[in-house]
């Protein structure tokens, strides 16, 4: 099955996506249609006698009743994402595939737009939302998106299951899909995942057995390569240590399941250590459903099973691929592979009908939690939602506010920003991203309610605003230096809006280098040289660039990174530039120099450095080399100070008398589990608080993210530093606030050892908050 987000190399993807696109843009009717739902007792009284339609009994009993009524052929149909249903039982076809990465998307056949609902709120791409480091904002967006999704479902334009969010770690700056993720840090990614999933799924009543819509955390696991120097995601074998899996790649998925109660996990295309993830029983049945206790279903990335058979040659026959995947723990196939090959697998004795029952039971249980088997959704909670609840003023303002909070001020010489509109007679706006619309919403996009481009946002403030593209597009094969420099030379202030779009970085396309594309660097340098007044450089992109040249250019007074800022991006950019909003975003990923990627192949999955080979390691947690801008970097128009009020200097662990570490002076670490990690056994001393006073010492109101990092002892290849937590506070001028971090020694101050076991490192730990450092010693 072709699709933009998962298997564009499979059967006729371009044609299929084109047809899907045409279907949503050319919908001729304003007529309202009913959504797909089962158990329409009002329309068919005979359905009332079916146990699976009885909402008064437990979901498990309803599922068992339904499965017991199906033939083998009907059961197999329910292993696929479309083409299912059982009309004799009053069950229509349900299309599983829909997307809601940062708003209801037209990607996936379950969703379409029409004259009835022509658009939906397009929030900033995830990487910029993550830069806000605001957990309450993450959840608010999820809640808004689920409201719009339910509203569209009620008029037959959308489904109930959304294969979002993408919580893969942004391991390599060249990755084309890094824009979809919350960044490079497992703590941030986990907190984002849980908040967004809860926003999507939680009902107003808070019943964990009910879902507003079903979320899906993808793509498990160690998936972060598209197509790089001939290496394809479809055949890539990610060689990953158990330490890196448990320490870096898996934590966001674990948090999705355990803390977010997510309804779905999606397995990825790639192999991990020689096994396709969608046919790995250790991952699917052992870890996700076994250890983590997934309450939901596991779905393949589209065409994954065809790929593991046809491209990876993991099995000799398609029947074997179908059997291995289901036996590994796969419940649902995006595509038709299981529908085509499972019956033969049963006939050949490769799989039993009971295994199919188990898989479809997980799928049915999810649909029952969504109310699909509860009759007409108009008579259920959220049944009153409709077109009036999509693109509301509240949701559009939330999109704008998210962009404001995410924008990162990277450079600001001598307080050059904010600009004073009254001091500017002529404003020059130059660059290929200065007047874009769709570029601002990135991929997995929908149809925006409306757009405010950067140019539109700026010209609303400065009456005389002159615009020139500088390049025809971001590839910037040729730059019009003469016109661009002449415009800058005549203006009081110049704003350059440069960067990338989906032609540079996207699904199926990784970058080769970290330089600005084409002649963008030359354009920026020459415009800055010719400019009469200060120059503001705005970078619109998912990943970072090596803009050392601009960082060091004295004529470029300010630099902002705006991600892909969503439908209201231009409004947010102008609000920051002119000081209507005090910037508070922080980078969720490291910006490396070009020399870094010249040393590091994308195919090397190791997070930790290797001194023998010269491999420098990845992300702020392990890389100690030169950066252009560091993880967490972000400037404000205010100054914030921190004062440590409370933190322990010593934590002593009580061990059993027989514990080996009591008799050995060489003991460097302890297991992060056992009696010594039981708070009740040691009087609660393993939980402690770090208390800080944060003061806004600047002359304007602003928000500020307080980061608590730890540097553990050098044992088991521990990180250079690691983010324990963060808290965003908003303070008026001269206002103070208390920020508290709760820390558990065994959970938060432990590290993962070489075989994947969590260990408490004994000895000297260093807690950091800004420039503050506090020593903590853990002993036995």
C-alpha cells in the first residue's frame, strides 16, 4: 500500500497519494454523512441480541463474543487496516489509518476534507513545539487535535485511530524526519509523548477504559534513517547495543505505554540487530506487551511485512512472513499483506486460528474503548461535536501561542532585538522562506485554517515593508544578489528568512551536509555586508545548520530558529521580533558544525564515543566536541537568575548485610532495584527535592525554562550530563518563583550499564541548573 509517510517505494505510491489528495480537495458536496460505526441497534433490532453490542458488560466479554461469531476468513480481514468488516453482523468497514502529528492530516485514507470541513488547525511541526519545553502546552495541543478529529468523525470525514506521535530520537542532524520528533533527548521525548498522548486520548470523565481518539507511538525502534548515500530504511539493519536501546532509543516508547497508556505502538521498517522489528517477538510480545503491559494493539508500518519478505529476504515465503509477524505479537497490518497470505499460513500449519484470535481481540478492544461498537456516535460523549468545533478561534490562537513559545533566539548582540517599529521607516524582508505558506506546516500536514506568512506578519507592523525572494526557492541554485543587496542597502532593518523545506529534508530524504542549501550562505553574507542597518537572520527548518559564518558575522545582529512554525508562523515571528512576545524557546537538539557529519556516518547507531576509532558520540549527552549551538540554548529579552535553596549533599543507601558491596571498596555501582530501592525500607530517604528560587531580573515579563541536569560518576559509559527534568515558569519584572524537582535516587540518578541493567552509580554526582552546580555523594 503506497503512502507518503511510510512506504513510498511500494505499489503506485505517487498515484495513490495523488488520488487521495484529489479526493479531499475536490469534494463537491456539502452533505453531511454518518461515520462508520457498528451495533446500529436502532436500524437493526436483531443486533440487540449480540453480546458484543451490549455496553453493560465488560469489554473483554464483548470482544470474546464477537470473535466467537466470526469465520476464519472474516477474522483475517480484521488483521488489515482497511477492507475489513462483517456486514452480516452489522459491522461496517473501518479504516484505521489516519494521522494527527500536529493537527488532523489529510495523510491516510481515513481522513478527507470537504466543503463541510475544508480545513483543520495546523499547529507547528513537533520539533518547534518541543522547543517550548512546556508540558501543559503539549497536552493542550493533543486535546485540541482530538476535538477536531472527533468533530470530523461525526460528519463522516475522519476515523478514530491516529498513528501519531513520532517519538523516535533525533539521533543524527541529517535525518529527514527529525522535524516530526521532540528532539534528541529521551527525557524530553518521553514527557512530550506522554502529554500529547494523554491530550489525544483522555476523555472528559477520565475513564481509562474509554478513549477520545486512539493515539499510536511510532516507530519502534531505533528508526532514524531514510535514504542516505544508498542506504535505505527498508533494508537498513540498525546495529544497536543493549545499553543504547535501554538508555536512549526505547525510553519514549516505554513512557508512552506505562505513563501514557497509549492505545497503539507501531513497529518500524528497519531491522534491529538482524531482526525486522515487526517480526521480533522479544520486542513486540516480550517488551512492549509483556514487560510494559501495552493496553492496545501493535500495528506495522505500512508494507513492512512485504518489505521484510521481499526486500529484506527475512523469510522464504510470504506465508512465513505473515506467520512470524503474528506470532511475534503483531495485531494489525497497515496494508493488505496479512489479508493476502494469512489463510494459506493457517492451511500450511504455520499459525493457528487461536493466534489470529489473539491479534484481532486487541484490535476490537481498542475500537470498543473508542465507542465504535456502542451504536450511533451522535448518542455518545462528543456526539455534539461538528464543523463548528474545527478551526475555532481558540485553537488558532493556541497554534500561534505554540509558535511564539517555541521560537528560539540564538543570537542577539547588544539587545538588538526587539525592534522598535517607530524607529523603522523602511523594513527589507528577503529570502526564499519569507512569504511561504505550506512550508510552515512541514510534513504530515493537513489543510490550514488560514496562513500568516512571515512577510505578512512583519508588514502588519511596519507600513513600508519591501520584499525580495533573493532565490527562487530554498535550493537557491542561483541568487539575485544585485537586487537583494540593493534592497538591504536602502532599508533601516533587514530580515532574512532562509532555511529548508520538504525538498531538503523529509520522509525518504536525509541531508548529506549541514550547510545552508545552494547559495543561501552567499546571499546572507552579501546582504549583511551591504545592509544599511542591523540584520536579523531567521532560519526555518526541522534540523539544524552550520551557521557559524552568521554567528560570527558582526553585521548579523540577531539569529532566530523558527522550526516549521505552523499556520500562524508569520504572526509569531513578528511578535518576537517586535517584542510583543519575549522569546523563551530552547533548542531540543544539538546544532553541529559541518565537520561533525564528515566524521560520522548516519549508519553508526552508537551513542557513546569511541576513543580508539575517533568516533565522537552523539547528542549533548555523549558528544563533547565543538557545537554551533548547544542543546537547551535559547536567549530571552529578560535575565533570569537561579538560587539553590534545598538539595541534599549525601544519600546513603541501606544494604542487606550479605550485600557484596559492603565488603568491597571497589564497588562502583548497585542494581537500581531491590530492598535498598524500597523507600519504605529506608524511611523515604531515596526521594528528595531540589528547590530553587528563580528571579526575573530583566525589565520585561517573560517565560523561562529551568533545566535540572545531572553528571553522574564515570562508570558504565555514563552520559556527560543528562536531563532529569524541566519546568517552565512565567514571571513578571522582578518577580520570583519557587521551582521544585522531585528526584528518586534509583529511578532518576541511575545509569544503564553495558548489558542494559539500570545501576546506581556510587560516588560523586553533580546537579546543574544554569550556572549553578551542586555536589551530591551517593554511598552505602
